[in-house]
C-alpha cells in the first residue's frame, strides 16, 4: 500500500519565479511518485509512493526541472494530521489574536539550546512555540507589520518555510482524513 506525503516547497511562485500546478505534478510524476496533486499555488504537493523518498531526491528533481534550488520539507500523513490537530498554541490565545497562526516548518528538530535561543524572540506581539520540527508563530496582526526577525530565526534553525494553520488544516481535511 502506498504512503501519502505532503511536500512543502519553499520559493515557489515568489520573487518572479512562476510554476504552475501541472508543472509541479509533472516533476513529481517524473520522479516516480504517484497520485500527485497541488494545493493552492504556494508549493504544496500531495503525493503517494510505495518506495522510500527523501527531501533531497525531490529537491534534486525540482532543481533539474526548474533550474533553481527548491528546498523541500517532507511530511508524512500522520505528521500532517498531527499538525492539523496541534494544541501547541492554546485555542483561546489564537482566537483572541487578530493575526493568523503560522506554521514554520524546519528541516530538522533543533537542539534544546537553539530552541531556547529562538524562543527569546517571542513577545506578546509575536508569540512563538516549538513542536518538534515546527515553530508555531502567532503574530498580533498582519505578518508584514510584525517586528519578528525571521532571518535571525532562520540563521538559528536553518532553512524553513511558512504556511498558515488554516492551509495545513485544509490540506489535512482534504487529502489526509482517516
């Protein structure tokens, strides 16, 4: 039986680089990954495979097809469902905020010292909380108005990509429901 995955791609359809859903699906199909589809146009690819697959394999295929580096953050079906059901940021806190809860996906789980250092950036205007390879961020309002230094956090954690919790919830409900 095939396992289902979500590939979160960074740098898709930003900075003048435009890639369509069918173009992404073609790359994934070319890598032997099946049942491929995209969600929105921001680099969310859902696929199935019976063989082991790595972020590096997908990133190499994307780089060869698109002509530029595309960091890939691979999540299993269970991981997607767990993220959708996460209570790391308490519901009353999220509901009281004018901002949208953001999920910052990382390549690896950072060591405790890095977690501690990143959390020093948490404020009442930009609440942060870690959950394994993910950093939840709740800005007080619009992301663009935030003072959170995402570049400083990425220097500590390594490459990352951001999605709203709503996007993760919609992906989980549509493609990873039990």
